[in-house]
């Protein structure tokens, strides 16, 4: 491999080692990015986007493309509209489906982020750039961020851009980048302000006060437009949940341990290298933030991989009393770091929706219009595949808790007339019953399950693979309307 690289550079004297490193990183990112998509298609025969967030963003993008006033648009949730707006714009510009647009944008922002991180690490005078980049590429948070097409792709990229501009003494451009990141809400705002401490230089505080003021003003404006700022819950389970590397948005425990080793092994150098104290500060701040809200993990991961690579290198350079123990320790760490790279794409490829849910909702698409009642976890998929409005989804439940409360009361309703009247008022015509709904009840003789099976006012129109769709009969709707 080394001989091939030397031969390549001899044949191409104008190609620098930096260019080769970046090209290799882009190729590796492309392989990792494509893995979950290809596994999902060829192993699970599923061509849908993985996870809830991708469908939420695509659904919103479709509403924007068709100028349809959806719930998200009506609530003026700017931080939830920016990513779909970009998806819709690219879709219209290149005349491609929104699903292709979100994949293309995620890939391009991923490559741009890889390049930016490389130059940031270089400007921070960290000599082992390739080691840090390798840690970033194999990180489960990185794989999850780009392979599930998260909205945090954009604020993460512009956070990196803000750091790069600060390190390059382009303070005005750095403020513009911070302002753009702040449009994505409080999590992104606090994260970019914390990360900017990595670029601490002379007159930093003057710049920071300006950046903080602009970010604060933008968040106040967002709150006035839509008082949806996300949920910050602190509990002991949050501390441990961010370490589940194969779950949603989990950091690698081995990388975290190496990060602490990086702090411990460089502690004596903090007086000579004052930038290390800033790295420690950002690490602690973003770790605390990540406990309150797991979305911070996308930003915490950047500083974590930086410290983890330092810890790993210091471990290699350290004198060991036993060479065997050293090799075993390094082997265990390498295995622990690489495992998510193998299993995370499979985990993402396996995400809902599955074929049975897609098939049932595709059937529903051919039926007449009407809202669909089901558990909120299915809301985004109901909208994606049936092209019908769900009564409740996870976004509605967060923004309007009263809708969630009403949905729960309908699940446990035992009066058929009350249920039918509410359905008629809300425009609900269909009920989607799957395993997630059944888990709300101990038996099928409780709440809405009893009313569906024991009354003649609902007709079962679909029953396959443990999924049922019930329809409110036309006679019942006409009878209710006559009595109004």
C-alpha cells in the first residue's frame, strides 16, 4: 500500500499528500454512507428511507413543494422547516423526487464536513490528522447522522464552518455561520457557541459577545414565532443512554474511555499548551448538554473523536511493562471501536418502516380521503405511504400536548357514540391497528379495540401480517351528520 502511494505520487508530482488523504477519506465515507442504503435494499428488500426523521423531513418538503399548508408550516416551526426547504428546493431545481434529494444532500454535506474537519484539525496543529479522521468516520454518531439524513447535518456543517472561519481570522463570516446555525434552534445554538471556544484567540471575547447576542436574538425570534424549543429532560437513564452505540444517537463507550485517557495523559501539558484547556472545557460542556438532550451528541462527537485519537496515540507511545498486555489492550480497543462500523449500517437498514407496514399503508392510499387514527409513532409513515393525514404524530404530540392527550383518551374510549362523534368532528375515517397499538392494552377487550370488534359501526378493510385497518362506515357518518 505504501509502495503504491509512493508510485502514485511519483507519477503525479502535482498531487500532494493532503489531496491523497482527503481523496481516501471521501472514498471511505462514500462506502460507509452507501452501506446502510445497499443493505436495506438488497438484504431487506426495502427501498424506503430508514427511520422517522427522514420521512418527517421528506413529507414536509413535499408540502412545501406543493405549497400545501401542513401542520409544520402552520406552526411556523422554522427550525423544522429549513432542512425540508432545502430538500424541496433541490428537488424542484433538478426535477428529482424528494427522497433522492435528501440522500444527495446528506452525502454532499457529509463530504464537505469531512474536508472541513480535516482542515480544522490541521489549523489546530494536530499532526495525526488521519487518526482523528479515522475515529470520526467509524463513529456510530457519524454513521447515524448522515445515514438517517438528520436535520442536524446542516447545523453540524455550519458549526464546523464557524470554527474554520474563526481559526482563519474571518470573524464576520464566522458570525454569519453562527447565525445560520442558530436558526435550527437552541440545541444547535448552544453547541456552535461551545465549539467556537476551540478557536480561542486574541479578541475572542469581543467576537463571542457579538455571536452570542445574535444567536440569542434569533432564538427569541424563533420562540415568538413558534414556542417549540425541544424538550430538555434530565434523568439518570439519559446518562447511560448516550453510550448505547448501537441504539439511536449513541456514542462509542470505547471512544469515550479513550477521550478520558486523552484528557488524563495530556493534563500535565495544559500549562504549556493552553489550547488543551479549551478542548477540556468544550468536552465537559457538550457532555453535560448531551445528558439533558441527546441531540447534542452530534456536536459532542466532534470533540470526543479529537480527544479519543489523542488518547489512543498516547496509549501507543506509552511504555508498558508487558508487551503482551499492551497488544491485548490495543486489540480490545480496536475491536470495540470497529464493531459499530460493522453493525451500525445494519441497524440503520433495519429501521422501520418494514414491508408489512408499507404494504398496508399503500393499500390505504387507494381509499377515499379521511384522517387516519393510530399510535403517534406511525404518524410520519401514515403520511408518507397512504398520502393521508394522521390524527397524531410525534411532532404534533410535542408541539401540541393537548392533541396527544385527546389521542390517548380515544384509545381508551369505551362509549361507541362518543368515539364516533369525535371521529366525525375530527374528520377521522380510518383506524390503523398494529403491534404498537396492541401494546397499549392487556387484551383485545379494552378501549377502542373492543369498540372496533364488537360494534357494527366500523368495517375491517385490511387484515394482513398482524396489521388491521378499520373504516368508519358511511351509514354511521351519514347518521351522525343527520343528527347534528
